[in-house]
C-alpha cells in the first residue's frame, strides 16, 4: 500500500531534471531563514529599534536601488561565458549572508540602510541566474510547472520560517537572532549550489556575439516592455503584503477581537496560513492555468488581487470578527500570488531568445526591484498618516487593478499576433 501511494505521488509530481529539484530544495532552506525575518522586520525595527514606519519603509525600499544593479549584473553574468548561472548564484548567496549579519547588528538608520543595500544586491543577483537555470533545464511544456515547483519551495520555506520565527520570538523575544539564522541559511544554500549544481548555460561564439547586444535587443522588444508595465503593478502589490500588511495588522486593526491590533502570535498564524495556502495551491493552480494564455492567466491573478485588497479593508474596518476577514483575505491573496508567479516567468522565457534568457529574466526581475522600491516607502508613508487613510489605502489598491487588466488585454492581443498561442 505504501509503495502504491509512493508511486501515485511520484506520478503526480512533474517529471523534471534532478537539478531543478535540487535548486528548489536549496531555495527552500534559504527561504526558511528569510521567513524568520521577512514578516517580523518591520515590526522589530519600528517597535523595538525605534525607527519610524516611514524610515523603515525607506530603508526596505533602498534595497531596490542595489537590487536594480544586482539584477543588471545578474542577467549579464548569467549569460556571460566568463561567469554563467552557477557562479552568479554563489556570489548572490555570499552577499546575502553578509547582509543578514549586518541587519542583526543594526541599532540605527544608517546601518539599517547598509544592510538593506547589500540584501538588495544579493537578491538582485539571484533571480536572473536561478530562473535562467530552470529555463535551461526544462521544455516549453514543463516550464509553468517547473517555475511553480521553485515557487512552491519558496512558499514552504517561508511558511516554516514564519512558524519557527514566531515560536522563537514568543519563547525568547529575540528578534536579532532571526537575522543570524537567516545568514546561516544562505551559507547552507551556497554549499548546496557549490557541491551539487552544474553550469546549465550553453555558451558558443554566436552566443557571445548576441549577448553583447542583449540589453539593446531586450529593451527594443515591444511585447516585453508592455509586460514590464503590468509586472511592476504586480510586484508593488506583493511588496504591500510583505512589508506594509504586517505592520497594518499590528497597529491598525480596530475589531473587538484584535484589541487595537493583532498580536505577533496572531500575525504569525495569519501569514503562516497565507504561505501554507500558497504552497497547497501552487501546483493545482499552475496546471489549471495552463489551459489559458499567459496574459489571461495573469488577468485572473489581477482580479484576485483586487478581491483580496477589498477583504483587507474589511479586516481593518470591521467592528467584530476581524481575524475571520483576515483569514479570507490572505487566502485569496495567496491564490492571486501563485496564479501570478509561474505564468509571469514562463511568459518572459517564451519571449526570450535562448542565448538571452538571463538578460530577459533580469528585466523581469527588475520589475521586482521597482515594485519593492515603490511599495515599502508608499506603505510606510500611508501608515504614518491617519487611521482613515490607512484603511482607504487598500480600497485604492483594489481600484488600481483596472489599469493592470487593460494592459494585460492589450498584451494578449499583440502576443496572439506575433507568437503562436501554444507557445504562451
């Protein structure tokens, strides 16, 4: 019976290269460390270190400055014969480990800025290289599920990190130790890549000539540039969930059960639910959306983001049962996220020439840098205003999906003309 169940499970999982699974496993370990810090950093630096919400938002957003540089270098390095995917991943892990140590030692705003600048650089180097490696190791038909698997590893790692981080805070009250553990997780990821992952890029003379013109080719790609516009909207939404929402839940919930704001334990539970929901839905949603074109799948995600933001607003203004509204809201936002991430990466790979995957995915990743440059400072500024402004912010975010849907409909039309539908 156990053998039958094992075979059933293996047949259900995507049939991918072992290196994709190893990359996913390494990412899961490093994301456990990130889960320790991601949702608790705004609360810690505002409520214990004493920085203002605006200052924390600016500090978190500052990582996007070096994130832009890191993504530019990451895309160029990943496509370069002198570097390649593997060395770029190793450099990313090393810089990220150092940044976590600096954040663990932070007592003032300048050091906080330095830590975030280094973290942004490490993250920027990571994404183009890892997504190019996944694309190298998969076929067009496999990519949606392959990217779903790597995102599933992210979600599981974050979920475990949030749970363990919440438990550690509850037991010891030590937020700083979370950053130390985050640094250790990046060291483990470095060791896995160094020991197990082989270079996946294929570099020849023709490749080298095309790479020298890669950024010009990519920036002149009309379809890619239209996609960039809507992707910045998506990543700004994600930044609100990761940086603004935890502090909003801590300081702005007015329902009777919240007593003026959710406790760290409740916030930990809510975001654990959010991540677990994303993990459970990742593969089923990816397989379901395979029947749609990539822009139509992204449109479905956009609608779900709007619904989720309305439910966050309801969480803040509800006189009772705020936690129930929050559970529904974070569940919908989890599904919106898993509908977005694999479809977005797969679309960019479909658009990219094989020799320029790193550059194209770097531009895709630049959208994350821009979204996280806009999102935390905007959210921090809003939370420094009145309670009414903080609540209304989520309704404004819900209305903004109209812009994204219009762009996606236009993108779907121009892609249908230039790319056969079965390719995207």
